């Protein structure tokens, strides 16, 4: 909803948790948001099958999920970003993602960090 409130033309949300998907859908209805798609899926399976390019990909994986490190590699292997696109991966501030791709920037806010990747 944050991206839509800031002018995103369309947002695709992917989450495996049924309750999270239901909450997003209910919130979209409540605020009459039409330009959002909610996909209940394992994000890693979604990435592997996706053929859409995105301007922004925001990965807000659970902090304890070790597979988060593979998200940059998967996104870049599948070429899911547009030419000027950006990938933002949220993780614990004390953790450095172990990826074959180096983050262009890491921003830390308390216990939370955002690793930013681009082409």
C-alpha cells in the first residue's frame, strides 16, 4: 500500500501466508485500491516462473530466512528488473547478505537494513 500511496501504477504482492494475502486484499477493498495483485505463492517459486519486468522489487522476507541471500541472484538471473529498476532486500542490520551480486548501497535503521541492488 505504501508504494501505491506514493504513485505506483501497479503493485504485485507475493506471499505464502494466507492471512497476509487476505489482509492485503481486505485493505485494498477498504481503500478502493484497484491497481494491486495479490499472489499466494512461495516467492522463490514465483521468481523462477515469473517473466515480468519490474521497476522496483521490494523483498521483505522474514529476518530468520537464510534463503533471503539468494534473492538478488535469482532476480538478476531471471532479469526481472527494468533497465533503471532497483531491488531492495530488507534484512537484519547485523547481517550482510551473501550473494554473488554486491549491493550498491546498504541503509541501516536500528535493527533493520535495506540492501539496494541495480543493473
